[in-house]
């Protein structure tokens, strides 16, 4: 008896076209603002890199530039191996639609099997209330839900102290945090973490600047294979100037491990 595929795996499916090229279908359910969610494109690049490397399916470091907004519809993903060693490989990945480049990325992939080294960590997981005391993103303003259909792809439970923007009272701290899990019960893995780092609303919401914030560049590091269960995600920003801001993300798993972190440079929302 076959096991039904999870939604994310269907949406990241790659059809081999030969010579390191793959066909993909970008579905409308991952639209946010003016295009397909940047995290989904990042995960697509990570999966393509693993597909052309021998036994190195886990993305470890991904640096992507978003050249133009991706739209729902067919895409061609091209993965070129730049170097492959015994434990790590580096792949250049392009995502195109109708001959237009949407994303170009470098992906380093390998194995995230547990090592023998002791962990030394000074960072601490976000202090989130229990899930039942957090605020579902599905309760957001109707105008937000209309332009962000991807919120139907996952459960996002926001810290109650970080939703003032929804009632016209942002905190001004530049901080958002939430619980996250996929709606169909798919457990997190290294590839899916690349979507998680871009799952929350833009952190500029918390400083009183709502609206779609187009990503220019996003670098993600996957630090460990996540344990099953809910993830905790934080977004912070410290500097908005020249029409751009940085957004730093941490993702913690149910075992209190930092499993992914990222920084992106994005344009200030137009409101």
C-alpha cells in the first residue's frame, strides 16, 4: 500500500530533463504579496543541489539572489556541480521561468549525521508561550490573508506580544516569534528548514511598516537535522536605511537545538 505524499514534497517535486536540469511547478498556494515565497524557492534550490550530488542530500549553506519575482506556473531548475569532495559538494542553481531568471544560488550540501564534537552554545531558544496561548496567523487581518495564501500551508502561532501590528499598535522592537509546523503533519527536515526561514511576516510589521518586502539576497545555514514536532522561529531587525533592511532568523526544534539560521536583505515595504 503506497503512502500518500505530503504537500510540500509534491510542491518541491523535480522532473529530470537531463544534463542537470529539472522541471518544477510553482503552485499558487505559495504566493505572498507579489510572487512565490522566497523560502520555497530556496528549498527548491536545496533539493536540486542534493539531486545532482552523490549521497549529499542535505543543504548546509545556501546563498541566493532573487533576480525577479517568480509566479505560479512551470519553472526550469538547473543545477551545476562546481565542486564535489568526500563530505561536501557545492552546486550552482538557477530557477527560470519562460527564459527569465528568477533565482540564482550557490548551495553547499553534505551529510548532517550527528558528529562526535561537543556542542558549545550561548544562544537560547525563544521564550514562547504554549501553543494554545499564541495567536494563529489565520486570525490576521483579511487583507493580509488575501495576499498571503501561503499561510494556508502551515500552522503559524505568533507570540501574543508580537502581534500589535495587526491592531495598529506595533511594538517598535523589530521582533517576531512563532511556533511553526506544516498543516498535513509532515515532519521538518533539512530541506524544509529552507522554507521556514522565510515563513513569518516581514519583521518590519513590528516597527509599523506593513506590506510586502521583496527579498534581494538570503543566506541560510542548516545546522542540524531537526527533531520531529513544532519548530520555534524568531525574526529580528536592527537597521533599516536606504530603503532596505536586514532580517535575521533563528529556527529551534523540539529538542531545544538551533537547527537553522539566516540573514536576508530586503527592500522596505511599500505599504
